[in-house]
């Protein structure tokens, strides 16, 4: 399975500009030869605001619709993340789109530590997996991607690949890489994580980007440079699922 993780700089003053950057990066990734089966974007729509404060979409809103159009146009699977409008605080969500641009998985962040917990609410709901032509995939957003309990839950549902979308979480690059390699090795599952770059203008958010692709042995096989607008590509071998396991788990949507 060929995967791509896209890391790019968000414009915290303009959601439109950030979305256009994401779509342009998605196009560039999909034009590669050979084309990736799955393109993973970061949680890029949770950082956009203007002088009146942040503005949030819904998961089935214009941002994911635009990415879904690109998924259908290029014939690739796409994962992305955003902050969904909710009260009293927005929810961080990961979205998985199939080659027809349909939403196959919408997954809320369920676990968060400070400072994420001050800005976003977690949803007390089961984590899901999606059965696609390329494999059984879980999407873990921000705090969930470094949670051993979250990994255990989706691996218990026979996820073959763990996808992470990050939008400015507090975990540093070295800490994130150490956590991901340990989890991938412990559970025997590969993961692909896409992160943003932010320079601190307007919102004060600074992020250098920690996008990584890690195989099932816990080895980093592709890594984006800090602060770069970059797409990393790798071939991943997914663990097999037995016939008995296949019959016990159906697609779930969170």
C-alpha cells in the first residue's frame, strides 16, 4: 500500500487560503507516479480565525466536501482533520473519504491532555474503523494518536493501519516520534501521521510539523523536515486479517 502524508503551513487568518493550500498539496501528491492509494492531510481547518475569533465548520461541511471532490477526481482515498463546530467547545475530528468522495469515517478525538483539553472537548464515544478496498483503517486525531488506550481499542477492532491527523497538539517532534514508534512496535501496526506548520502570526500558534510514516516494526521510514512544506511517501505492508476476524468486524462510523 502506497501512502502519502502532507505537511504544509496554515494561514491562521484565512480558512480559505489554508483550504486552497491543502487542495493544492493534495493535487501535487495525487499527481505522483505511482499515485498513492491514500493521501493524509493534517487537521488543518481547526486553526483558522480572523479578528472576530475562530470559525469552525461541521465535519460534512465545505472543507471536507472540497477534499472529497479531489478524492473522486484523482481516484485516491483521503484522510483529513478539522475542528467541528460544537458547544461549549469545538470537537477535533478526523475524516476519511473514499475514492468516490464519500465520508466513510468521521471520528472525534476521545482523549486529550493539556493544553488541548482547554480548547477542545472530547466525545465519549467508541472509536471506529473503516473497511476500504485498501484495508481496514482507523483515524485518530491529535490526542488520540499518542494514546495507548486508543490504539488498543482500534487494534481490537482489527485496524490494519493507524492514520493520525494533527493540528497543533502540544507534543514535540521527538516526543511524538518516540511515542509513535513505541505504539507501532507494540501493536504491530503501521501508522501515517500528517501535521501542520504554523509560524505564530495572528493566532500565536507555532508548529514546526512532525509528519511521519512508521512501519509495523516501529521504524520511521519517512519523515518530514521541521518547518517544511513537504509531502512524504512510503510503501507500507499491512498486517493480514484472518477470515474469522474479517467476519466479526464491520465498518463503524464515529
